[in-house]
């Protein structure tokens, strides 16, 4: 396994350099054991493309997304202002994140508080690296012809109109992409957004992540692809509830790319 190269913003400043991008890891990507694999996969891709990127490390704090969605605007603004102070202090211009929740908050809710940055989802940045010729994807026998369905994260898809980029990346890998009946603008939420990730569901006859997993299972997939660590957790739990974990994998687009290219 190749050594991951990750520098902090403080390291770069000490060297008197400015990075190309700041990789915003997010709470899930930093602390959740499953989501850490997505973080590592994206870092491998950045290393492969020789991108001069940095992370904030211990200076990164929660974007405040969860507090805002749960209705605690005061806590959100406190968390946001703290982050904006750090980001502006480092003169950060461009942020890339693998978490649509962070992406949406940094892109759409930080500007009114004084945090103006170019913000991209990791799939958008990977597509840019491909278009610039900095990253090359070989079609891989590992994924060629595998049946894959893509679940649209709410904050990437409906909220920010990013529908085709993750699909284009998957097609580049040579997979057989099958769409769920509810996709793109009509995609069903996995149930984790709006701070629902951290509480038990309300009473009803079915958990929403199980309902969404049923949509996915109708496509008879070998892999359910996601672009969000929260969605990944919810779809994984859904697959387990259907006792299909031995036959169906739930993987982030970055993981599929890194695995297929043996990074």
C-alpha cells in the first residue's frame, strides 16, 4: 500500500506556499471508521494526480450543518464564524469536500457570514482532474460490466443540481449503470439529512433508508454507489436489513475509482 501524503495548512504556511485546494474532511470523514475509507480513497486520487492539497487538521471544526438543520441557528453561526475566521486567516480560495452536507453549507450558507470560497464536491474535482489530463482512469476488469446503481445525495442533487458528474465518472470506469425508478430530481432521501442521522426515526410502518434500499434492489445491483458518507451509512444499514450484505457492496464513487485503479 502506497504511503498517503497529507499536509496541513499550517505546514504549507510554514513553507510559504499556497495549496491548490483545501480538502475539507468533515466530521464523518474524520471520525467515522467507515467514512475514513472514503477520505483515504480521495487522498489516494489526489496523490496520484499530484495535487498540492492541504487539510486543516485539528483546526477544522464542524461546519454547523447539523445544528442549523436541527433549528439551532445560534450554534450554527458560532461554529460557522469560527471556521470562517480560520479559513480567511489562511486566505483559502478553494475548498473540495467528499461530504455534500459540508459542501452545501460552505457553498450556500457561509457567504452571508463572510466566508466566500469556490466550493466543489469531490466528484466535481475528480472530473476536473480528468478533463485537465492530470488523472487518467483505465477501464478496469474489476468493475467492467458490473451492475451499479447510483443514489443521489439530497444536498448534492436536488439542492445543488449536481446530477451527471458522479454518473459520468462511474461510466468512465466501464460499469453497467442502472437507474433507480426515483433518480436525479425525484430521488428519494436516504433519511440521514436534516440532522435525522443522529436520532431514532418517528413512528411509521417502514424506515426511509429501507424504502430507498428497496428502490436500489429493484435494479439488481452488485454495487450501490454513493457520493456522501451519511448516505453510505444509511444504504449500508438498508442492505443489512435485507440481509444482502454478502452480495451487494455500498461504495463511494471515490472508493470505486481508487479500487479500480489499484491506488
